[in-house]
C-alpha cells in the first residue's frame, strides 16, 4: 500500500486549548513500573488483543505492569477531556489525531514521540500515516490502523433487490427505492450517537468542496465557502427521500443487534456509511459473531456539480499516545505493538487495515479489499471533520446535522453552528 497523506491539523495553532495539566503517570526508577492503558474495544477479539499485548509485554519486561481499561468508543473523547482537565491522565491512551489530539497537545498533556518511535517502525509505516498525529511538526501518536470510510452493504440484499453499487446520487436514490420495494430498510443510521449522522454531511462536503478548502479548514475554520452550505442542502434533499431506517434518530451506532451496525449484520438494513472499523463491529453483531459473509463496500457516490474530486476519500487513523509524564516504557510498549507480529494480530482482532505495511498481508476480509484498493488510488484522504476540527467545533457540527435531520435545524443552521463554535475558540 502506498503511504497516503492525510489532511490534518498538523499545524494547528488556533486549536482550542483544554485547561489543566497532566499528572504523573506510572512510577519509574529502581522499583516496579505500573502503567494504565485506555482503549475502546469493550468486547470480543479487540478487547482480548489488548489484554494479550499487555501480558506479552509484561513477560518481556519483568517489573512492568499494565492496567488495561476498556472504554466505550462514544465515551472516549469525553473521558479524555475530563482526564486532561483533572490532571489524571492514563499513561497510554487511544488517540484519534487531528484537532482532537492537537487540543490535548496544547494542554501540555501528551508526550512528544518524534524521536522515540523506532527507526524500523518509521521505515515500515512511511511518513504519510503519521500526519494525523503530527502537530506543529512533532509526532504525538503511533498509528495502529488506517480507517478510510465509505458505504458497506449486503451483497445478498442488493441481489434480491436487483441493484448494483451506485456511483452517483441519482443511482443511490434509485437503489434505496428498490430496497424499500423489497421491504428492506435501505440505509442504517445510528443517529443517536450524532457522529454517524454527521458522516453524511462530511462526505457531501468532501464531494462539494475542493481539496484546498478541505485541507485548510482545520486551521482556518473558515466556513464561508459556499460548498459548506451546499453539503447541508445535499443532505437535506437526500433525507427527504427517507432512505434511513425507521427510528434512526434513536438508533445507536455500534451497541447491540438494534444498532445501525447490528441492522446490517442481521440483514435488517442494506447499507451503512461508516469507517473501515465497521467490518469488525459488524462481525461482532452477527448471530454467530463471525464476519458477515456477504458484506461488500463501495465509495461514496459522486455529487453532480461539486468541486470535490470523486476519487477523494475521508477517514481516520486510529493510534495511541503517551501522556507527557508517562515512564519511558510507554513508548517501548508502543514500539512493541508496532511490530509486524502485533500489527498482524491487530488486523485480525479488529478485522481492519493495519498501519504497518508489512502486516497488511494479514487482511483477509473480502469487504476490506475494495476499500484498500480505493485507498491506494485515492487522490487524497481527508480526516473526519469532527476529528480535524477538534472536540468543541466538531461536536457543534455533529449536533447541528442531527438537528437538521430531526426537522429542528437547517443547512444554514449547520454553518452557523460551526462558525459560532469556532468563534468561541
């Protein structure tokens, strides 16, 4: 896989600064060293991966102990902000990169890893994948997976409805109509968690806005370009066709069979717009907790008249950071899990694309193959807008999108909400 360069808040100088400072992490000296690790996999193979990795590292490093804590994905950002504000940071924590990481860096709570990541790891990963964790030229996180987004779908339900993966919005609307005729919810949407609903706005923006606008938004936070309003209008028009599952505003994204991922996993819905982690989430929610055999993927359709490149992608890079006062074994642990062996195990546990190019042969899920191919051919990859913009502006954007979909907001309201949040700093 070619190294893709993510458009991020790499030079965020105006990112919102969180208050507080980091507390001391694990004790280090002549005695034992204890560290805490926060990750976001609460069940299954993903949770087991971290327990196994911690145990293996402890075995290779006598005197080191790692307390592994799993935190629900939707709770992670809030828990981290609380930890920064209280000065009680975990030593090792999941980092999403972009403006969200820049906020924590600005608070002085993250260790600079620029010279602490092993040379062989940097050579294997390539420079591009580190962009999401680079702030003002310094690297503050180790990538574990690349997670471009697009639309996951049931090949069986598409075949039963007599449709093919759409390449334009007109074709997508026609596909949703055909699925309704087959008594299937066309698109699953976990609107209760806000960010899955906002994904639709993000991708319309990716198709409406030119690359320069997308690349600059994290630092300028200037939403005056008409493409931002056009994206909201596109989504409002699409939502009027009623493509989403009944009750989508109260549907969670990833928790249980009734979630949006669960609807696709159990053939109660035909599509879901989501990131590359979705393969593993769906597998955990099938009746036998095995990968969905007919799961396919296609890129977000082209939008007629937009300035965006149809070959552009949006996604994220999951990774892990060390708190500023963590012991040196923290970066040792990150280099440990960056090895080909543990990256292969990560790919298998999470059923995702690992950051290590050497480990990508471990990817066997059919749905990930077209996703990786599109990622390789993408003109550029933009980071999820809420991640790029940082927590406060990103949350304002996500909330405004849900308000519009609920009927209490508007496309103009989305732009006003993010401009207001950006102005407040």
